[in-house]
């Protein structure tokens, strides 16, 4: 079956770096998405990886290893506003997104 | 970036009534729209995929007669929750994407609709 695994919750300190891991198993693969979702709001797009390697976008970077079925989202210079849930989603061969349950990131001062 | 709107943002209805939620792509044509449901502290659950001018494809376990989806134009899809019950109370989110041959488009999410059935 298709499955996405990511930690339920993580805690980090303001100004630090945190890495949120995601492993996936899908029928075919057409890319890996990361979304940020603040409580009570809809998700917002952060990144998309389809090739192996690291994509850097400001304070956020996303990494993909297709052979390992693994991705991570790296957040640098953490700010209090980064407290949110981070959703990992893999796109299968039918171009359908398979969603992880989300990682709740708590930032402490 | 592309903007998707939803209306209403919040709705409270009585058990047994029907509620319609609209999803509009404001500055692009959405050939495909998705409807998700999200319960508290849970991830998004895809309910159905709709393509303009054709019947929606529902996910397993989603009752098509209860959750009516209409994708009448390239900028509008509607979800009607019929005979709503308290267990239908949830956050309903739509997303839209364009059709680009050979490429993968990100989904653009609407702000969501909080439905409370009393």
C-alpha cells in the first residue's frame, strides 16, 4: 500500500535549525511536496522535489533521495512564526497526492 | 501566485439541512479541483477529485450522494453536504491545479471552510 511517515511532533529553539524527516512508499513517484499549515488555516506550499538532492529556498531547504524513499525539510534560523504543522505529501503515478499526518513543530524562545 | 477562494469561511447549520461550499480559482483556469476534509489534529483526507465538465471521482468511503460535487466551469467547483449530521463537522478545504502537459503542478489551496453541524 501507499504510506507516508513523519514524526508527530518536534520541539526546537528560536534561532536554531530543525530537520523534519519524511519517508514514503507510493505506487510510482512524481515528486515530493512540503506544505506548512498553521492552526485553523489551509496549507501553504513550501517546496517540491522530484530529483535527488537539496533545494534551497531562503531559510527553508528540502532534500530528496528517491532510492531511499526519503525526504527532509530543513528550517534554519527558526522564528516563532514557524510554529506550525508541516505536511509531507508524495505524488504517485496517477498524480495523486498521498499525505502524511503532519509534524507539529513547536518553537520555544 | 495563483489564488483560490472559498465561501463561506465558516458556517453553522442544523442537523438535517444541506450546506453548499464554493471554491473559485480567481486568476487561473482550474481543470482539476480537489476537495479535502480535515478533522482536528489530523492530516488532510482527499474526498474527491473533480474535472471540469465531468463527474467527480470519489475516494473510497466517501458517499457521493451525501457529498455532491459540481465542477460547472473552469473557475468554480461546489461541494454540497446534504442532510448534514454533527459528525460531518469538519474543516473542508479545496485545492485547484491547472493542466500542464508533461509537468507537475502544485496544488493551490483555498482558505478552507469550517462547518459546524448542531
